């Protein structure tokens, strides 16, 4: 993909880590009244024109009753909501469908691919709203060992095999996350992104390591990513809206 005719609002996906309904890291951007309120945060990015927000929920499935109201409220800001529930095992399709009824556009799975694959398969077949996450880092299978349980446990598959299985299950979107680059600001792992894209045959979100607007551009142009996910650098204001728009060549008359 090239960015010549692509506006940043189409490809940038802010990630908000949540615990007990609150953002774990403060978002220090103008217009955010409560830096830990995911709804305030989503409203801020919606005002930028961003179309998707990824909610990475650190609570387990037993706390789903606290997650669904947040998903509903974030959806009401006008953004499409992608959701991952990070801990515990997805036990049933009905449990997953609660998130869709609350307003989630897709459910992202990683651990469930290993521990409850039949539920993932049934969910994908019944809803068509499956998303997958490949969390890759150094492990028994090398530098791109796929990990589960929040990146702590090797899955027994490398990134390519993990991505291939997600593709076979019908994932409409796959996150390619370099766990070892998270928070480093060193840029995305383009080789990982390309590997996941080829193996899954699905649109891919580059994740892990964003530290500048140039990194976003490089992921799209060199890493064959379809979307770019940003977390701490974006929330801290190191990826200013004006620079994002300038680098994406948004015409002056469309700027807000």
C-alpha cells in the first residue's frame, strides 16, 4: 500500500489499554477532560476523524459485565470498536456475541485460538466478525514465536503458522504485534508484518514500536500493512494531528 491517496483517518487505529473500565495509561491530548476515561479518549480521536479504536481489555471474561457498557459508550462516539479481552478463556459463542450486541465491530482473539479453537471457529462462522492477533517475540521457535496469555506463554506455533490458522478460521483482520518492540519507539517490524500478511491472506494491522509519524508511513509503504496501530506515542502527543495530516498529504480544505 502507498499513502499517496490514503488519509490518516482511514488507516490509523488508536489502541487504548483498559482495566476495570479505565485506561491504564493517561491520554495527554487537548480536549480530553479525563485522561483515563475511554469514552473521552475515543471522543477526542473521533474529532480527529479517526474511524476505528482498538480496546485492549486486560480484565478476564468473568468481568465482561464491566466491559460491555464501555464498548457501548465508545461506539456512541462514532468510531468503530475493535475489542480484545486479554485474560481467561473464551468459553462460548454467546459470551463473545455479548460484545457484538454492545457495539463491537469485531472480537480479536489470540489465546482462544489455542485454548478454545472450536468456539473461535463457531463464532467466526456464525458472525463473520472475527479478528486475530499474532503476538510475536523471541521464544522456543525463534524470534517470531507466537505467544498467548498476554504475550507470556509460547503458543507452540511461530507467527506464520499462527497467522495461517487465523486466516483459515476466517479472520477479517489480523494484528501483527512485535512484543519486543512495544514501547521502544524503534518502529514496526516490517518483516513480521509481511509474514503475517502473506500467511493469513487477510488485511493486517502493524503493531509494536511506533515512535514517530515516519514509522506509520513506513509500515504502510514498506511493511505492506493495511492499518497502523499506535498506543503510548500517540496518547502522549508525540504523533501530533498536524504532522499526521501533513505527512499523509491531506489537502488544506479538508483539514479540521
